[in-house]
C-alpha cells in the first residue's frame, strides 16, 4: 500500500520533515476502524499507548497533530486512494481470518461518590 501512496506523499526538504508514510497509514486505519475525528485521533495517540505503538511511534516521540492527520486523510481522498487502501487491507485481513468492523472508543472516568442514602431508612 505504501507504494501506491508514496508518489503523492510529501517528501523531506520542503518545509517540516513529514512523518513516515507507514505511520500515517496506520493512524488513518485506526481512525477509520474506531470512527474517530481528526482531533479525537490526535487525543487517542496521546492517551492510548497501544495506539502509539501500533502507529510505530515511540512513547517519547512527537505525535502528528490533528491538522497533519486531516491533511493525510485529504491526500487519500483527493487521489481516490482510501477505497483502494481499505479494499486491500480488508482482503489481507480476511485471508488471515480476521474480520474488522467499525467500533467506538468509550472513555470511562471513575470518580469517588458517596453511597446512596435512598435505601438507608429501610
């Protein structure tokens, strides 16, 4: 898949050094699989170590911001590569016996609260 996208991907030397293409591709896949907005994907990379590791980002490396994530998504859309990308990935996963469906991440926050007084009188 990298070979298909590489001709369109920014090269080093024109401004800020781009993130590795494979990293951005992995981030885009997670964004699609978990149905995350660009901002939510950025937040997830900061908060979920396993996502950083899947994207091949070390725990202390700089992370792509929401604009970088958005620009990569737009690049795929502009060159009509997203559909081809997921068709290929889904075929690889099916051959490996893995089925991917979209999901949603839910962030639960545990807080301390007083016990209920509703049933105390009984």
